C-alpha cells in the first residue's frame, strides 16, 4: 500500500492544479481579448517559464543542463497545440478536453504497467470519459472539431510528458532543462508563423504570467508531488482542473455554462470521486 501523501506534497499538488487552471484562463484571455497570436503566446510562455525554472533549479544544478529532448518535445507539443486550440474553445471546454485526454494517456499507461484500480476506479474512469463524449457529440453547443482535436492532442502530449517525469530523481532540474530545450522549437514555430505574428503589451503580460507562474512554478510543484501519487490517481486529480477553470471562466471572463458542459463536468467530477475515493480505501 502506498504511504500517505505528506501535507507539503499535498499542498504542492493543490497549488499546481490551480496553476494549470490559470493557464487556460490566461491563454484564453490573451487570444480572445488582446491582439496576441498563439505562436507568440507559446514562445513567450515557454521562454518565461524557462527563466523562472532555471533560477529555481540553479542551487542544485549549478547551471548544468538536465532533462532530455524527448520530454522537451512532448512539452513543446502540448504548449503549442494548447495555444492554437484556444482560438476556438472556451476556457472551461478546453480544460475539460485537455485533462480528459491526460487521464486516458496516463491512466492507460498505469494499467499497462500493472496498476489495478479495481471496479470502482474503472467505473470512475469510464464515467469521466463518458462526460467528454457527451461534450463532443454533434450539436449547437459542440466545440469546433479542429480546435477540440488540437486540445485532445495537447492532452496526449501532456500525458506523455507526465509519464516521462514520474521517474525523475530531480524533477525541478529536469523540468528546467526541458523548458530550456523547447526554446529552439519555439523559434522554429515563430519562423513558420512569421507573417501572422502579433504581440501587444496585454498579451505579453498574460503570456509571462502563464509561463513564469502558472507553468514554470506550477510544473515544479506538480513534479515534486507526482512521485507520491499513483498514475490513476494523478490523472484523476488533474480532472479537478476543468471544474476550477469553469468557475473562474464564468467569474472572470464572462463565459457561459451550457447545459451540455454542466452535464459533462458533473460526469467528470463524479468519476474523480470514484477513482480517488477507491484509491484511499
């Protein structure tokens, strides 16, 4: 049986989840309320995250590079797809699709590795995924297919990056190195998107907040807590993020809550309760 999560690790996980929710809000606000394009937002987010993480990791690394290129590729893929997806999604819908895809990727890997959540846990996973299916069914309230597909792909990339980080013995240093390795990829993205690049002061500020606080510091906290979590539990806890995002999207961005989104969100939340509650028993 896995030992109880230390309080500080649990606090780190909670703060990281709040940061993940903030990422959706900041990205959506930048792309819908400023003149910033998704490529510029992605590059500035990654660059500011790399700076903060390098400063946090410096006492342990002394400036020596850590991480690896494969993890950096997953990280960059997530960040880029995330930004472009939010051209057509509300903050809540994007977060729900993202973390449902993360759940499938990470929990599926846990099952393949021999983790057995039991019948209640499997029922919780199925219920959460059913909520996503409800959200994506054709209709007036369904999100644009291209944007939804991009966000689902972003979730798969983030899930693979999460799995890559579970075995890290120096998560802060590795995360800092991975962010640093994404910068050449971000430069290529900027070159490809050059004719359509746009960046204003408001969008730049939101991108820096997303990179430095919600991403850089948030990821460092998450990987500090991750070794104490089972793969299925970690994936399910991340599904709390759409709930936080939906509430903040209504309060801060004035986004609507459609009956379809409410139904899907309720199914996801119920699935979390089943998985996490079974894990505690």
